[in-house]
C-alpha cells in the first residue's frame, strides 16, 4: 500500500535507500540521515531521517524516531513523530505516537498513547489571545 496521497510519488517500500543498517549490525548512538533509510539491525539511540524509514522485521530501535514516513516490520521502544505511519503485522511499538496518517495491520502490537492531528494548513486559526484584546481596550 502506498503511503503517499499523490499518484506521481513512489511507495516508501520502493524508494531508493541511501542509508542501511544491515541485519546483525549494532549502532549505539543517534542516527541522522538526509533521505530514505532502512534498519535491519539494532539501533540504541534517537533516529532522525529527513524523508522516510523502513524498519525491517529483524530491526529494532530503542530511542525516539522522527521522520516523514515510516513502515514498521520490527520493534520500536520509544516515541515516534511522523506524518505517515504503517505498522505491519510483525511490527511492535511501545511508546507515544504522533502522526497524521496511521495504518495498522491485523497482528501488529502497539502499547502507548496515540495523538493524531490534521495537516497544519487545514487547522482553523485561533482567535487573538485575551491579553492582546485587553491591551486594545
């Protein structure tokens, strides 16, 4: 299933991967990557990927994750801040999730607090704060 809403974009699973943490690899520390990444090994630390992340079935992250799009086949223990999240049947997440779009397959496991928001552009504008109204009087 494509995570993108526009037809001219390619599904995350089909993107060219610029960063790979292979099965058996262990990274102790934070990971930052500029494009698309795939983790099949173990990362202990925060993960920040500019475009998208695929967490393979044997992959695990112990730390917070920030990216635009994410597909989880493996295990995450930490908070996730993402625009679009897909948790596959083998996926397991423990932590808070903040997302705009969520797909969860039957069999996936999630334990935490979910916060879903709409696109910031479509959010209604709030009235002026009361302090400014008082100053104007």
